[in-house]
């Protein structure tokens, strides 16, 4: 179901943006501190008042059909991808976790894993195979060992052999904790099949397998849980009080049987009823409906966005002005460089007690020199065209 673009008059211009947008962002941020059901503080470890940049599947997702070499430079969701992203000033890496048939959490985005055998494509459900079989796909850790060729199917059904310039082996959640540089934060997306109705006991089994690894290896590493599956998000919130939980939504660009997935307002309702700490929205949903940012802030929820438009520095800057607290990006190098150009972080840490009382002098914002006020006003007026494409 296609949504119409907002009218230009509905898009905030620079005159409507708060004089010190970063200070407002800083004061309203929920990324740093949350509260569990018993009123106790959820684990800290986040940069207070800092615009958060997260590396999508590490150094960016693989789009094998793309002509952009950056989208097939490093194998997504791999140790290599994570540690490459960690070389840049990002706060978190985002990755997808599924649980194998023998209860091992592994890092893989696609619901099905594909290989070729005797000229035919063989497709298996990622959660329907054992850990040993999962690790037998693609490059192997052992020198000289050859794994099964790995293929990928696009949404339109096209098949590509999964080859990238810098390949790496498939890995487990335990390996990620052990091999990714500390203290890089983890945004752990709990991956589930949109076409499956999960029973509560099945969700609990999967989530407990993930929590077992997190509890054993996380230590003081910053962690965020996120999921498109509403019941999974609510369940992981009930099963632990240590880490924030964010609900993932595309904000209505696709319509699902479960109405909780179909709008930003439904996402707000779910978070408030379930005690979740924030929303991760497709960026186009925010640009189509800038007023939702205010409603999210009024609900005391944090807001992060994802989507290919987040690879455009100007769009990231617009979101910063609008009050979005962070972005998940593929082009980690380009976006971190852009963000460092236009945001200066606070000179000192701010405690919880004076989180809402800091003076404006403790946060400075500077506009990137190449963007004049006129240029930014024009850019904001381009939002309808951006989200129409």
C-alpha cells in the first residue's frame, strides 16, 4: 500500500526548528538511561547527549545486485565487517540474530540460507538447520577447507552468488562478543519470519538461548535489543531488566496482518503499554510524518532510524535537527565524517540527576560550512520528493 508524500507546508522549516536542537535532543534522550518495571535503572553505558551512529550489519549490508562497489565490499554480519566498522567513531554495530535448530544464536539476516548442489539451488530455513551445518556455508575458518557456495535471493526473486571483495566466515553470537573490539555497543536485532505465527513458548525458547549468551559474555558492553516482531520485543522486555528494548517498524510502508506493525502511532502505543524504551523507524516514515517525532518524544521514547536514505549526509542532518537521536547506516565512513562535521559533543559527562537541567553552554552545535541556511531550507522542501522515490 503506497503512502502519499507529505505536502511541503507540512514539513518543518528552519524557523520551526528549536534554536538549539541538539540540546533538546540531549535532554529528551532515552538511549542513556531507562527504568525497568520495578523502578530500577536499566544498565547504562551510552553516550549522553550524543547523536548516535550505528553500523548496519557492521560496515553495511550487501546488495549484490548494486552497481555501487561499497555495497559488496565487505561481507555483512561478519567479524570482519564488525571490526572494520569499529575503526570509525560509531557507537553501535547493528546485526541480526537467529537461533539454530540446536539452540545456538547465530548472526545471519536472511530467513532462508541458499546453496548450490549439482547445479540446483537448495534452500533451507536458517532456524531449521544445526550449528554445524550453518557454519559449513561460505568461507571456512580452517585453512584449506572449502565450504558450500552461498547464494542470495533478492525480493524480486533474482539469484546471486554471494561473493564480495572481502569475504569472511559465518559466525555465532558468542564469537561476536569474544572477537569484536570492546567497548563497541551492540544493537541486537531479534530476527523472526514475518510469515510465521509464533507461540509464546517458542518465542521464550529462542529468546532465552540468546539471553544465555548475552548474560555470559556482555559484561559492561552497551547492548540494545530490537525486533520487528511485536511479541518478541515484549517478551525480551519481560525476560530481562538490564538492557533497553526498541520496537522496529517501517511505519506503514508495508501493511501486515498484525496492526501493531502498521504505523508509528501503533508503535508508540506498543512501546508505552509494554514498557519498551524506544522505536527504530524506517527513515521515510519519519520524513513523511515529522509530527510523529514530537509524539514519540512526548511519550518519553528514544527514536532511531534505518533505511537507505540514511546514507545521505544531508538527510541525517535533517533528522538531527528534527530531534531523531540516532541513525543506522551502511556507509559508515562517509556518515561518521559528516556527523563529526556538524555536531560537537558535550565537553563533559552529565549525570542522571541533571540530565534535564544542563545549560545551553554545555552543548554546542555547528552547521557544516557547506550548508547555508538557504540551502538547508531548500533541502527540507525536497523531503516529499525524497520519500516519493
